[in-house]
């Protein structure tokens, strides 16, 4: 008796499995099509936020005034402020200040240095901080996923005088 029940169950399962495998889906969910739409060219001109952390900030006189510590976004994902680390030495004694994001300008070219360097031919050439020079001209930035530096029109002392920003956990 057990053998008859077992054989009947096995036969029914085989028939149902055959019908299930014969069906074709009405809509295709091909992952290759969805990822093909999200290629590098569709995000041209965007920057990686992970590369913004630690980005040097200079003023209009090309003086190093700090570095970006964090970016603050609203609930819709728009960046509202950049938290800049000012002062200190090797991370000790620095303070954080929040700057409205629209007041910061991002630049892809390296910061020109105010000093000159002597090359082997005896003539002086202007050097840059951030990229090597080739025949007296600045080499172009090869990575489009983040800017070379940021510019904010303030001195280091003005930033130090601003109210300190603290990450609050009471929200």
C-alpha cells in the first residue's frame, strides 16, 4: 500500500514540475539591463563623498586653512554644510566649524605655489602642491571622481573665531 501511494505522489510531482518548468515569465527581470543603465557615463560630473573626507581647503590667497572632516545632508539627500577641521597639529587640538556648502568652491586644478624651485638648468619654475609639473605647466588631474581642493574665502584665524561645531546625539 505504501509503495502505491509513494509511486502516485512521485508521478504527480513529476507532472506538476514539468508544467512549472514549461511556463515562461511574462516580464523579464534581467539584471544586465538595469546595470547597463547605470554606467560611468550616466554619472559623469559626480563626486565620491568618500574622497571629500580630508580634502584640503584653501583661501583665496592659496593658504591652507583646514580640511573637510564631514558633509552634512538634509533628509532629501542635499548637502547643506561642510564640517571643516581647523588648526591643530596632526589632528591634535583642531576644532570643527560648519560652513554652508554653497559658500565653498571646488577646484580641479592643483593649487599654485607661491615659491619657485630651481631646476637642473639653473632657471626657476613655479611648482604646484598636489600635482607634478611638466615643462613648467601643471599636469591635468586624471581622476574625475573628486576635486583637487576646496576654496573658502576666510583666513585660518577667522575660521578659528567661528563657533565650534559639535555633533549632537540628542536628536
